[in-house]
C-alpha cells in the first residue's frame, strides 16, 4: 500500500504536538492536563448545558424571548473551558464523540459540544486536520461539520474551502462545502474558480448560486467593511441552515432561529439592504432577513420592501407584513399607489392580467392577516384611505373597514406601544 509523504508528515506532526502538549503544557493554557478526567468533565458540561432550548410561537406566546440557539453558540463557554484544560490531548476523545450515530437525538448535543471544543482549539494543526477529515466524510444531509467549519479563523476557513473545491465529485457534499466556506472566506480568484465550476454543472449552479451572489456582494465592499458584513452573513446562514429547535420543523423551526438572531444583536442595515436586493438568495435566508427588517423597524428599507411587493418577487407576503408593521408613511404611500392600480379598465395584456392578479392577492392577503401589532397611526391612515376609496367595490371597502377598525382597536388598547 502506498502512503503519501504529506500524510505521514501530517500524522507525525499531530503525534509530536500531542507529546509536546503532554510534556510541556498545552498552548491552550498552563492548566492543560492529561485526558484522565476529560470524560467526566465533558459529561458535567453537558449536564450544565441541559437539553437544547425549545419554544413555539403561538397565540398564547406570540413573542417568545430571544435565546442563544444559532449554530454552536450556546456551547462556546463550556467548549473554551474544556479546550483550555485538555488541549490537543483531547482529540481522540472528541473524534469518538463526533463519530457517534448522528440520527440518535441523544447523541446530537454530545456531537455539537465535541465540535465546539474542536473549533475552540482549531489554531492547532491537529485539530484543524480532524475538522478537515469530518468535512471530507460528511453526507449531504448532515451539516454539523460544515457548521463547525464556519467558526474557523478566516485563513483556515479559506483553506478548508479550497480543499473542498479540490475534491469535488458528483453526489458528494464538497461543492456545497466549497461554496459556503468561500462565500465567507474566499477571495476574487476563488470566486472565478467557483464560477467556472458551477458553469460546468448546471444543476449545481441552480442550487448553490446564491452563495456566489453573497460572495460577490462581500467582495464588492471596501476591505474594512467586509468583516462586519461577514459577521452578519454567518449569523443569517447559520440561522437558516442549522435550526436548533429539534421539536420544530419547516417555518416553525426557522422562526426559532430568528429568535437566535434577535439574541445575537442588531443586524447592520447595510447588510440587510444588500440581501434584500440580491439577484439570488435562498428562501430561508430571505425569510429571516425580512423578519429581521420587521423586528428592527428598518424604516430606511421601505423602498426595498415595496419593490419586492410590487414586483411580486419571492417573499412579497413577508415584505408586505414588514411594511405594515414598520408603518413608515413613505413606504405605506408606495404600497397604496401600487394597490390602487388594481382598479381601472380592462387588462391590456397577459402581463397586465398577472400584475392585477398579484394586487388582488396582496389585498386578500393583507385583509385576512392579523399582522398589525405593533400598529402605527400611519397604518391606520392607510386602511382608512382605502376604506373610503370609491374606486373599490363595496365588498372590498367593507374588508378594508374591518381592518381599519382592528388597527384602531390596537392603538386604543396599547397607546404606549405607538411609535
């Protein structure tokens, strides 16, 4: 059997690092020790962490408390303590935990903590190689290794992305790994190579091009602005791609991830504008961006929201909800103008028919949704003007009046919440 020289060198390096850590003390702290107590400390950490937080939005609990659920964030403190105490000597134990059967729910927290410890000491070459090996072995439907790799320092993140690009083959996860990691850590030359690869693989291009769009948006920024932008982009990607509430799925699971974004802190307006105007964005990421725009009351983005609605682009319903909830007069005026064009003479073309149908769908959507909490005086004015517009038929004006009265009731019951 032929063994590549660089593989032998890598293994020897890992062995030497482990021996050095044991003899001289780990680079992760003077307190680093043997792995004798690692298993017990690992179990104690899991006990302190408890099960992953779960929550459901409902009529009884419409605004749950934000919580730390994004990616591996909730493990960070415990993971850093274990990494400092045991250092690279813990790599074999961590590998055993990571390789536990991922489909068993009881193993998930164990694997997540193990990956978090690995990431906490990823400056060590041995730890970096373990992470690389996990990426190489992962299946398309198991994203934990990829999520862990997004916590790598930029230099290592790019290296892992380039290594993934080098092993791309049909039906493996390397193409996703490469586009995701280089989205955050790659440079202009990496972008050109990815574009060439995706051009040669049309199905993959259709699935993964949104990562390249985000990569282009980052690289167009001045260098000084890229790191803050990536910080926001990483948070949104983790929220969209690794839901931490295992009792939830689909949209409910994404809503839980939105609570993680809220706990993380404010997302920059410039980043949100870039993603709203992106030529391609994954639907789950767009959903989270729109929820964030609504939660942060981003009045400066109402023109972007109105554009999504008037063009009937993906996410137009949530863009309309954000416009209503923000209640910015300029944004509502734009929406009012768009809606008023739903009336008039006979349609002139198929495109006009489609546009009129979109407007009718929007009116039906807005008049059947309880989306106006918090409401604003501008929201009330919007529905009052529609209810008094004689160009709409009586049935429509009656529906507008019902919404007007609903908004008026909210404003009267919660005057302190009015902006």
